[in-house]
């Protein structure tokens, strides 16, 4: 991947992209981008857990709308999703980043997709190099054959992709990709920062 090209393409889309060597650097950078006493929330993301970012946020002097509180479900969880849309900062993973800077994400409920598009004042996206793809078509292939199957298995869902490793464009009630969005850029050039790490992370 040509990082210089990717950084330039993201800049043209009003997205700031930083390349960081390690997950530990990404965690430190996320913490540096958040000020004390801000309101902060996150999208569902294996990467955020793997890289210790959720735990680090819990230690900060912030108001953390924590969607990962054990046992949080139903209306209470939806209430946190709604609070997250009003946060000063939203921290999220992503499912694919194309060589030209398109950001691709799937969602079941739509809370993460919504927050990435609008609501939180600032958005920090963290991504491992395993999320890099050539183009939209490759990104969709990655989502349908890697992200969805692996997440379905992790969550114990019985979607076709969990069984076969490929997408059947299912109508399963457990479907995790009701939303598939592509973020082409931002109207506010100060809103979104992508931290791309030269390590793998999440699915
Ligand atoms: S549509 Fe169904 S089978 Fe296809 S990726 Fe989504 S959940 Fe998996």
C-alpha cells in the first residue's frame, strides 16, 4: 500500500489519516486526542478491545457512554447508542479502507454507521493494516468473507456466512450487515481522524 497516496487522498476527502507503527501508539494517540471532561463513546469493535482502548477510556477523567458494560442490553443499550450520537468524541473501528481513502463499514443496528456519518463532534477511527483493500469491490469482498463470518462466529450467530465463510445475502434475523455504508469524506475537515496501524487488529 502506498501510504503517501492514501494520506493525500484522505486529505482531499477532509479526513486526517495518520500512520502509526503499533497498537500501543494508537492507544496513546486516541488518548491524546481526547480532552479531560469530554463526553466520549465508541462503536462496537474488536480492535478497540484488543488494543486496550476501551479499558483506557474507562480510566480517563471523561464522561464515558460505555456500551460494553456487562449485562447492558435492550432499551438500556439503545439509550447508550442514542447518547453516543451526542458525544464530543466517538471512537470506532472500521471494516475496510480503500487505497483511495473510502471508509467502509457494516452495521446491524445502525448506531455505529450513524455516528460515523453524523452526531458526534469528532470521530477517531482506528484500523489495523488488515483493513486495507484495493477498492470498493475488494472491500465488499473482505466484509462478506472475512469481517462478517469471523464476527458471526465470535458472537455465536447462525448466519450462513458463519457456517460457510461466504455471504448468502441472507434474510436471517441475526443478520449483522443490515447497513453497508461507504464514507467518501467529511464536510467538516476537523471532524474525522483515522489512525492506521502497521499491525493487524480486529476483523
Ligand atoms: S447477508 Fe447474511 S450471510 Fe451475508 S454477510 Fe450478512 S449476515 Fe452474513
